[in-house]
C-alpha cells in the first residue's frame, strides 16, 4: 500500500458520456425507457450485453439474445443475429476485418465457434466462413477465454476445466485448420495471449493458480512455468512494444509482468482486480476494495453488481496515475479511435479522452514536477525542441530556488536548442564561475562553441587558476577531438600570461605564426624560435623567415645566417620536424632575404659569398649586392695590403661574367665608389672605347691614349683622329705623340689630308695678310695658299695641328710629302686611264662606221659553240661569231642576240638601265621637293623607300660626266647594232 500511495495522481483524461448522434430520434435500439428529461441525449446500449471487444473502427458487443452489435464512430448502432441463444465471447482482429465469436445455438453446454468475414455479406449479414464446436472432446465444459493470432494461423480457446485447445492453420477454413489440445490442468483458464518475436510464436496461458508459456510455432510445444499464482477472468493483457510486449497479470496483491521465459517487474496495486487492459502505454485497472476470491468470480459475479468500482490508469514508465475515477458496475473497458470507452451495466458508454501532451506538461509545470514532465515528454516522444523547453523551465525553477548546480545541469541539457547567451548571463557573477565553467565545457565538447565562448571559458580557467582543468581542456589527443577555436584560445592564453599553454596549442595545432610571436615578442627566446623555424616545412619556413628574419638577425646573427644559407640552397627540415623530409631541390630566392642583413654587413658578406660559391646560378641581385659591398669595403679601407686584397676581389667579381646583362648598374657602382680600374674594365667590356680615350685624356695619360688607339683603333678608327685632335690642343710639347699618331694615320689612311670645296681652294689662293698666333698658324696659311691652287680644299691634318702652338712644320713635313707624292702618282694613273679610254672610244667609233658603210665578210669556219666545222644552215653575227643553226637554237635565249656576247652585253645594258632609272628617280625627287609644301615629309618618304641607303659621291668635273655620258652612248649604239646576220 505504501508503494501505491507514493504514485502521484493526475487528471490526464477528460471524462464524458457518449451522446447520440445528431438527427437521432432519441430512442436507442431496444433501449429501456430512461427516467429524467435529459436521458434521451446520451447513448444507451441494448440491455443484456455480456461480452465486448473493439477493433477495425468499431466497438463490438454480444448480448444474451445471441445478437452481435457494431457501434462505429458515427455512433449508428447496427447488429445481426449470430446465435440462437447467446453470445459468450468475441475477438475482433486488429489487422484483419475478421471477427471470432463463441456462443450457443441450443440449450446445454455445446458452445460453437464462428468465424465472420465482416467485409463480405450474406443476406445483409456478415459472412460466416467457418463453424466448429469449441469442445474438443465429448465431455461438456464451459469456454472461459478466446484469443486469435493476427496472422490468422493460430487460435486458442481456454476452458473452465483447465484445458486449452489450439487451432493451427487457416482459422477461416476447416480444410486448412487442425485442432489439438495444448494444455490440461486442474484450474480454470482465465487468460490467453499470443506474442510474436521474430519467427517464434509464444502463447501465454494464465489460470487462477499459475502462469505459463508455450512455443506454438514449433512441433513439440515446449512449456515454461512462469509463476505459481494466477488471476481472475479479464485480468490479463499483453502490453505494447513500449513495455517489450510483456504479458500482464493483475492479481489482488500485485500486478506482474512476464517475458516468455521469465517473470519481469511487479507493481503493488492493492484491491480486487476486475479488469486489466493495456492502452497506448497505460495500464488500465478496474478494481474494488473488498476482497473477493477469484474463484467466486465464475459463480457469483453479479452478486456484487451494486458495489463501487475504481478505474485507475497507470503510467508504469513514469510511475504516476494518469487518471482515477469511480464507476458503478463496469461491464468492460474498450480502446478505439484514440480513446478509452467504459461500458457500465446501465447501458451507458463513458469516453475517456486523453489530454494533449502540452496540457499535461503544463499541469506538471504548475506543480513544479519537472522531472516527471521530462519523463513524460520522453515517453510521449516529444521532439528535441519541446524537451529543451522543459529543461529550460526546470533550470529556471532551480535557479530561482538558488540551486545553481542543479540549474546548470538542466541548462546543459538544452545545449543545441537554447541560445547559450541566455544561460551565460545568469552565471556571469564571480561566485557562480564554477557553474559557468561546467556549462561552457559541455558546450565545447559538443562542438557548439564559438570564439567568444572559448574566450570566456579560458578566462574562467585563468580566473580560477585551475591549471589542471586548463591543461585537460587544451591537451586533446588529435585534431578531430578539438572542440574550440584554437586561435582564439591562443590569444586568450597569451593575454592572460599562460605562455606555456599558448605555446603548446600553437605548436600542437601548427599555428606557427602565433608560436613565433609568443617566443619572440613575449618570452624573447630567440634560439627556440629559430630552432622551431628550422623544423618547419619549406614554404612555412620561408614565409616566417621573411617575417621575423630581421629580429633574429639582430639578436642571433650567426645562427640566423646559417639557417638562411640552408634555406636558399637545399633546404631540409631538421630531424625534429613532424612531417616527412622535403624532396631535394627546395630552395628559396636568396635575393629576397638581402634586406634582413641591413645592419649586419659582415654576415651579409658571408651569406652572399656562400651563395655565389655553392649556387652559381643565384639571382643577379646577389652579385650586385656583393659587388656593392666589396666596393664599399675597398673605399673605406685604410690598410694598403687589405685594400689591395679587396681590390683584387672586386676585379675578380667583375670578371666573373655576371654583369653582362646589368652592365650599366655595375658601371654606376664603380663610378660611385671611384673604382677606376673597374670603370675602365667595364668600358672595355662594353666596347666604349671613346669613354676609355676620354678617361685617359682627362688624366693626361698620353701613353695610355696611344695604347688605347693601338689596341682598339681597328674597331673604331676615329680614335686616332681624336688622339691627333687631343695632342694638337695640348700646349706642352707633344711632338713625339703627334708623330706616332700621324704615322698610324698614314699607314691606315684614316684621315683625308685634303677637305673643302673649290671655293675654299680659290679662297686659299689669296696670300694671308696677317699672321696668326704661333708659328704653325702662319705656316698653315702660307701652305694652304701655296697648295690650294691645285688641291681642291684645305689640308685637314694641318688644320687640326694648327691648334697646337708648339707644333712646327717639321712635325708634318714627311706626312705632307708622302701625301703629295701619292696624289701625283694618282694623277698620273688617271691621265693614263683617260688616254686609254679615248683610244678605245675612237676605235669603237671607227668599227661602228665600218659596220654601217662597208660589207661584213664572215670567214669563220668553225662553230663558236661546238668548235666543229660549219655546215649549212649556219647563223652569223656582226660581232664575228658563227654557229650551226641547231647549236644556235639549242643555246640561244633570243633570235637577235649572240649567245657568246650576250652575258657581257647584258651587264652593259643593266648598267645603262640603272643609270637611267637613277636619273629619273633623282629628277622626280627634285621635282617633288620643289613643289611640296612640306619638304621634310618628302625626304622622310624617300628615306623610307631606301633611296638614300647607298651614298654615291660624284667628284668628277662636268667635263668628266659629259665624257662618261658619251661613252655610255657609244656602248649603247654598239649593242643596238650587233644584230644577227645569215
């Protein structure tokens, strides 16, 4: 009784009498007159109801008149005559529209079993598919209970004599069904139930004294004795899957639950049990307080019909009574259409409608029964959002009562549904930091925390100074187990001064930048930072050296330089690195790391020299910087021996051939540091001979000027002219150098001795009226006045040396004599050539005249091609060549041309044609130049056409040009008259 009183009572069902449907005349079929004005509006069943069942959308009743009644949801009661006397048992299948019934058609103990197919009709009534006697033997006995398996292959009938018959096969047909006695006993059978588990079918059998189970899906039907006490009629039921399909036996002392092979839990519900029923997870018990022997239930069942009966609806999972009410003389309890229906002896039907889940929860909330509300919600399969709402309300309740530990446990259960800020605001007080920590820990374990939550949790740890919890939080085994934002955690730990923890996170989760920031900016452990960079993969090591290289170079220059050397040659992570070793050939661009050495020239020099030695194909910037560094050291060095060594290193670097593409840059560096040897070397490499000459001229290095001319004069002959001009302008005595230059000019014929025009020559015929400054100026004027009468211009060498006030005529005397002698020889040769051309012209004219006036006799006897004797027909030309006709036709290109003379004649004609074209082009050019408004555009157009690409100097006098024109005319006439003759 104590256990029973501990269960709370609730009103989770609404009770009401079932009313008749609208439109009914108020009188129920076969209903007895009722008293009272309101009696007609409630549904009243026919009298004499003895048995009830439900299923397939109807309530089914059997009465003492042998009729079976159906009450559908429309509450339109219908029935038919099933038996002649009475109906004693009904079983409505839930998955098939099949009804099994037991009744009597004649007096005596002769019960019949009838199977009805409710979907088929026979004269307006359901079709009876099978009729057979219930008693298997000849001894009469009373049927006590009936059950049918939902697969229609098993039907069991219990009797008051303790026997049980089993029909195996299709129960709707006689042909496929077999009946046998399954059980014999001494006590009346009070309940039967089939239980299907996989392919195994069990049959529970309960009597007034015991409970047992059979396996009926096999052959031998093994039996298991489950208990030694039983129950009365209708006091057993089979639960639903929420209670694992257990068999429920309601005794007077307790309610027992059974599995097919053992007894399960029991519940102490006192009172004499009249009806046991299972409804949607609830156990429905109808009982009365007075104890009556179960055996008397068969004999004097109606003797206590006026007693009050209590209907209790138990929630076995959540341990509470969902509903409790008192009824008078309950006939049966049925479940259909989602509700419970209680039939009483007066023919009334009471409906028990379960309240919705939210209403039930609100009732529990009002009583602050949150734990019970949670259990109820779970059993009702409430969604996660609904459960989270209950947890939140429960947490708020506990929080208001001051139970912060309990409240935070409930709030933890809302994670994922409730906004975390709602909970966090409640526990921000420093005294509740432990609760906040617990909530935030769970939030992170479920991977639902953001960066702010991580920050707050770590601050909680640091405020509590709980290093063990902090380490437990951050030291996870793998990356997949991390439930927080690692970068945020590093920031918070760094700010709170937990550098070791921050370093652990940064190193363990490969946040290299944060690791190096903490080491370099907070701990100042430069050695460890450099070691860490050395074990990183190549790309990360390169990027971090670019970022932190200056700091490391400032504090540990030697070690940093060593790491940079390795990074720029053949980088391999140190053996401490976590990843596989990099493939050979990973190297950084060494030029990009030069700015790191801004304040460390010694290390920079070592780095650059190392790169130039081990990696000759280093970027050009390496060599440029190395050259600049060596020139700086050379310029600032005071020790002569060291300076000489630095000088040799700089020259060696210049001669390495690394500055061919950056010649100008190297030249600028040498000029900036006044490194003259380097400047001269670069001038020579760049073939800037003029600059070399000017350099020596500026420094008045006469011998070097001569040496440059001798070394490079062939490549650039103007050097000798510049040298002569230079020495001519020097005031000191440079006779030796002038003579050397003139000798070379003479040998190479580099300068024309005579320049100018005929007008200048005529001007030179006038004797000077005054002497210039210096002796050579007077000599120049006298010489020019004497020589220009027969030389067409002033003497260029004389004009050049006239600038030297110390030079005398003896300096150029030999030179002038040689030049005059050559000119005389050239004049003699020209005169001889003129006489020869005149004689040739006279001869050609005479030959032309003879051809015109005298006959031509052909006396050739051999062919000029095959050199064989001539035979007719033959071909003769005026030039004197004769040919066989077949030879001429084979070798000639034209009938009018001699094959032998044609090549030479073609050359002459091409020359004449070219002269005519040039003459026409010149005339056209002159005409366009005079008529155009923009003369420059005309000249530019002719330049584009290549007219001026070849320059022809016409130095012959007009008489010479006339003679040449006449000679060309004679040649043309000669070619034109050399015609073929036969």
